[in-house]
C-alpha cells in the first residue's frame, strides 16, 4: 500500500475529504461542547442525525465523482476508467435525508389528534395516520423511529411505480419521497408527476410539485410552501 502520487492535492481539494472532515466535526461537537445539543440548534434528534449521516454518505459517494486534476485518486491500481457519471446515494441515505426534510414540515405531535386538513383522521408524531387512534401517545424517540420507518416504506412504494427512482439525484428523490409521504402512495403513483418522471422528464416532474397544494379542494398556504421547498430541492439536485 502506498500513498497516491497527488496525495497533497487530494487532501486539500477532494470533496470526499471535505465531507469526511465535516462529518467528524459534527460528530465531536456534542462531546467537547456539552452545552450543544440538537435541540438547542432548533433541530430534533432525527434531523441532526440525518444531517450527520447524510454528510458521511456523501463523503463515500464523493469518492466516486470525477474532479479535474484528481486522476490518480479516481483510478484504481489497474488503471481502470474512473466513474464520470453523476452518482447517487443509496436508499438508506435518501430516506434519512427525506426524514430530516419531512420532520419540520409535518411537525411533532406525540399525542394523537384529529387532523382537520386530512378530514379529521387521527394523526400522531410526524403526520402518521396508519393504525392511529385518538388517545395514542408516543415518545419523541418512538416518533423519530416511526418517521424513518414510514419514509422508507413510502420510498419503496414510490419505487414500485417509478422503477428508476434510485437512479436519479438524491435531492430529487428526497423531494419526491416527501411529496409521496404527504399525499399517499396511491395518489402519487397515479399522478402526472410520476408519468413524467418515468418518461425521463425530471424537470417536468419537479414542476408538477406545486400543483399538489390543496386539501379538501382549497389551497393551503402551508402546502404551497412545502411544495415550493420540495421543488427547489428537486431543481437544485438536477442542476448539479
């Protein structure tokens, strides 16, 4: 084993190194600064954990990205051709990132309540309605676990009608997963958005998001804001 010929350049300029350093800093901050916690940063544990996990996942995949001047770093010892295509993260990274995105929009309610926007359906934690009854109570940790599990299920459900989901940029996957979590897999899979995405028109699919801003036939400002944020994340990912 030996260092790459351009190891100094890699150390100072490789994206993967930058993200690994950022991940390390995020990991040690709560240890050395005992006054710091996710809550004091206005983040829930799942959001803070999502940011940390996503940073480390990006570092892994950044290792595969081609950077000008990093040739020896990106080739293996056999001299194989480096990967030039835009790479995307695994489903686990996407679901963690999606959960971190979804949490603030849904809001945390540890006691089940009737959601007026959803027809007074019993809802709890981060917008969960499946199997929920009024009076149900959960801890914050249980809600965070429930969110991760639900997001994973919705991501898989969306992938059944959008088979190329895992091949598109992470930000677009996050946007589409957040939208599907909010509107339901059935509505999502029967949508123009999914038809456009399946046809390879991701820009058109992103532009469909703002149309899903109604509840009970009425435009809801909160939904308009959320769809706008999802659209922004979607376009940012496609522009990279």
